[in-house]
C-alpha cells in the first residue's frame, strides 16, 4: 500500500492540469524547430522522455526577473542542424560552379575552337576577358609572317657556317650549349638535351690513307697524292685492297651488269666510280655484291654546273660521304646508344666489307689515262681531260684505309611548346646541326631556319596562339654519319613515337639552289603541301606563288614537285622505322646539282654566289612553307592527312608485281586478293570520310577519336612508301598496307 500511495503522489505531482501547453521536438523536415501542441493530460501518465515539462506562468511586470531560458535545448538543436547547413552550402556552391562551367563551354562552342581571341596589340599578353576580334587561319598566317619577318636568317647562316661543327668536337659541344641557351631564352615549355655515346669513324692522323701503283710483281710503286688527305668515307672497311682498276660509271647494279656484258669483270678489281645518282653507301654495296676489292669515288665535272657564269668544284677537291647502308650507330643496331648501356656484340649488316676512299678529279684523270680495254659507252663519258674514257682493266693499284673507330658523345637538343587540347600528340621538326667542313648548305641553313621558327612560334604563343598539339623542335647531332642522332632517339623512344608523333618535318638540304622546288614526302602529306604551296610566294618570280611557279613547266604539279624520301635523309628514318609520315623540302638548281655539298668549299660565300644573292629570300620561303605546315598540323581540329591516298600507292605497287604474274600462276597464286584488299581499304577510307563530314567539329572527344584512327591508318603505307628503296620491301608493301586495314575501320 505504501508503494502504491507513493506512485499516486508522484503522478499527481508530475501530471499537467486539464489543459497544458507543452513543447515537442519535431523530427524530419522540421528538425530543430519547436512546435506547440495542445495535449490533454491524463492523471497518472508520465510524460515521454523526450518531452520537456515547463511551468506556465502569467506575464510578469516589466523590470521583474528575467525570463528563464533553456540553453541546453538550443545547443542540441544547433548540433543537429549544422551538418544540414553545411550540405546545403555545398550544394549551392556546386550548382553555381556547374552553371558557370556550362555557360563558359557554351560560349566557346558558339565561337568555335578554331578561333581565339587576341589583343590588337601583339606585344601584350592575351587577357582572359579580352573581347577583341576572332582569329581565323588568315589571321594566324598573318601573325606568323609578321613575326618571321622580324628575324635575321642570313646572319645566323653566316655565323653558324663559320663554327667548327664536326660531331664529337669541342666546337660542336660549344655550339650545342649556345643553341640550348637560345631555346631557353625563348621561354619554351620544356628544353632539354639527350646525349648518346655512339661509334663514329675518323681518319688516323698518324696513319693517313694511301693509294699506290702496283707493278706486275705486286710491289708498291709510286704513291698517288690524296689532295684532300682528311677527306674520307666514314664506316669504310679498314685494311688493304689490291687489284686492277676498272671504270664503272656511277657504280649502280645496272652499270656493273653492263660491264660484265662488255667482257669486263668487276670481281677482284678496284672500281673507279663517279659521284652522283645514288649515294656513297649504295655504290660500295653494289661493288661488294659484284665481288670488287675496293672503291674509289670521284666528282666528274660533267655532273656539276658548267659555263662561264657557273661556279664549279675545284679539280683538287674530294667529296666526303659515309658508306654505311643504313642509318644510326652501326655498332648498336636496334638499340639506343645511351651511356652505360650493354649491347650485344653485333654490327649492322649495312657495314661494308671492302674499303672505300674519295679522290679528287685530278687523281681520277691520272687513273683514267692508264686504263685500257673497250671504250666506255657514250653516256658514260665525262668531262675530265681524258678522251675517250675506257672501261679497263688498267694497271694494279693498292688502297690502304686506316680509319679508326671512336666512342663519341653526341647531343640532340629539344624544345617543346605544349599543346592545349592534345598535348600528347607531337608535331616534330628537326634540322641537322653537325657538318664536315663549313656546311653552309648542308646544315647551317637548316639550323638557322629551325631557330627562327622557334623564335616565331614562341612570339605567337605569347600573343595568343594556342596549338592544339605539341610542337617539338629538335637540333640533331651526328647527321653526317648517317642520321645517327635522329635514329638513336627513334630507337630509344620508338614505342611512344610510333603512336604519338603526328608528322616529322626535316629542314636538311633545304637550299641547294633556287630554280626548282622538290618536296620529298609521304603520300599522306601531298594534299596539304599542295594547299600550302598556293599560299607561299615564289622567292624568284615576283607576283607568283610557288604553286604557280611549278605548274608553268608541268601542269601536273605533283609530277614536278613530289619525290620519294631519300635513304640518307633523317626523314626517311621516321617513316621507314617509326611509321611517321615525313617531308623534306629542297630548292635546287635547274640542271646539275649544287657542287660544294660535303666539301670544304660549302661556305656561306659560295652558297650566296650560287644563288646570285637570293639566299635570304629562298631560306625565307622554306621557313614559310615549314611554318605554315606546322600551324595546320598543330592547330586544325582534324589532322589534315590524306589517308585515302594509300589506295593509289597500293595500286602502283600492284602494277610492279604484274611482271611476276607468270611466276605466281605457276605456283598457284594470284594477285586478285591484293586487288580485293585494296578495294576494302578504299571503301573503309571513304566510310571514315563520310563519318567525319557528318560529325560536329566542336565535339572534342569525337575529333580526338578520328585523329587516333587517322594516325593508325597512316602506318599502313609506311612500308609501301619506303619500299621503293629495295625490291624485297617493294614486294611486301601491299601486304603491309592491307594489314593495317582494321586500324582504319576501328
């Protein structure tokens, strides 16, 4: 009973009156808010735990005791509300950010990504809120020409040609540091150097190369003076070669076959061959294939400019040329020659096994006078003071070659302007820096143009130009030894360059005259080159573009201008080894070639005389061609590569296979499947064209996907294009093209 009475007394004390206002904490969407509600109290009922019983009082007079508050109630409400307030603020901020982003993208799409806003004052940096006129291709072109015109091409050519630039020399090391410093001054995004340790061959000053007559008993007779004793053939086999002398014209395989047909056997003989038509390495390789003991190479006046107003090579001069049938360091084939790298003990199969030596026209005259045997064909006759040229054989000769190999550091120099949309895609432009002798035409012109393009594009970027793809400028070392610097870099980074390098532009041998223009290139670039030629003024015909100049003599501009890539060009390595389309521009004399290339007479003064004072204008034209090509390749939404042209390339190669159709049929084979594969390729190319035509250019993701497909398809014809250099590759080229068909389709 006592327990029951206690409960009743407690209930009476706690229970509200008949009608009492209480406060309830409301959960859910009304969290943190206190709500009044009327509730009838029941006697004996204990309030729930979350209720807060409060005492009702009437209004108190002013100035009486302060109103009582419950701080615990409001603190608890604040703690519960804080996360929701933070979340609400974040949502508002995110919504505002997304709204601004969408509005900004919409404004860019409205104006198009192929235009950009620039300041009217080209010396001012582009401000983010600038609202000047839009910049189209014509504006970009005008900006490029304006900045390019502010340079000093001629001065750079002159100064470069005066410096020692033999690979591995102290002079070359100093020049490399100067060029690196110049790139750093231009505030490029990245500047660096790569050093390779390569095997180069040099003459031995203590044991110079020699040439002797040999009598019937085999004893050495009179020594013939080598008038340029330090002129040699890098990568020649060293040692001695003895044999009777035979004149073999240019040393081509057909020349040696003609010799045999005329009863003169080249095997076991020393061959005397003329400079030209094919390179030194091909001459020595052909002689080796026909069993010759050695090769002497001389410049015949018939192959150079003649006339009272034409400069010609001195009869005392010999011409330098390397004889490795290939590119890169022949002692590390397939491997990049980085320091401390271990290489297998192999050598390039392109290294000759017979010695070779350049000689002057004067020494060649002495040798030709001693020849007997049948008279050489009329087309083999030259302009030396010997009449007529005979085939031989003649007296015995002994050739001694004592060149030595040295491990030599060479340095490539790089400067990069990073692209804004596709920075991992590279448009590469390079120029050889080294030279045997002054090398004005060989490498000084290319180096000067490269430096001027770096300066020009740096100025353009500072004034608003933003390339979509990265521009990579490279100064190569070791070029005179067979594109050693460029090939070693390709070998070191092949897996990346194979996929990421868009195009390679070579500036080597750019100015060798001013009468005609050649573009040695891949089929993918032919249409783009045609377009650029129509926008560059001719350097020697006022009021005409380069395109108008070339079609004057031949209505088929392509037949007049386009040539295959030569094997001794750095551009050839990019296409044949890495599958990267490439181009090399050259202005040439109309007729015989520039006579001083690879000699001690390749000076600025001689080059200036050959061009009759037009050297600055011609070099400027090359810079304009290369620069506008770079703008299109780095700036266009869609890569301007004509992938459909490979269908024509395959057709030409199929035509060359038709001569073997009889042999194929005898083996139960046919060319029909190759024709069918070509048709599949053409249809796939046309399908891709239609997809591109019907797509939105402003769709960045879609454009990038198309560019990847184009870059994959470009590799289809790499072997087909370079296959013209050998019969084996020529026969394989259609297969290589067809093999890449899925890359074009996917």
